[in-house]
C-alpha cells in the first residue's frame, strides 16, 4: 500500500498509522468479500451465509481493535464464532445460529430506534 510522507494512506483520513492500519484491514475485508462472492458461484449453497457471517465477525474485530465494539457486537461475534463451522457438520444448527443472530440484530436495532 502506498503511503504519504506522514505515513497516512493517500485518499484516506490522513491520520497516519491508525488510518493506514484501518485502511489495510478494510482492504483485506474487501478482498475477502470479492473472492468469496466469486467462490459462492460454485460452492455449496450454505457457504454464502457462512462467508457473510464471517465478514460480520471480522468487522466486529476491526471495531473492537479500536474500542468501538459494543457488548452487543462482541456477543454477536461470539455467537457467530462458536457456531460457524457447524455449517460443515450440522446445517440445521448453523441455520439456527443465523436465525438467532438475525433475531438479536433485529431486537438491537429496535432498541436503538
């Protein structure tokens, strides 16, 4: 990644290393999402939801590293991490985790309104 003399990422927020670190992490996430989208064309149907849940977990990681993750988000990440690999052995459990996570997100959204 090309950086300015002050260490910031050109076109970024200009905050030096913290902005550069965030830009790197977000670029990695973009790469993951684009390659995942391509892989979903040929992968088993449930891998798409797995990859989306993984992306949500990674976003929480990025937020947590900056002190931005709420208790709710950390709990959501734990829910995802504890059950995401069930997709390979117990599809019903994986779908149940997604149902529970979606309900929790809906409840949190309603709480915030």
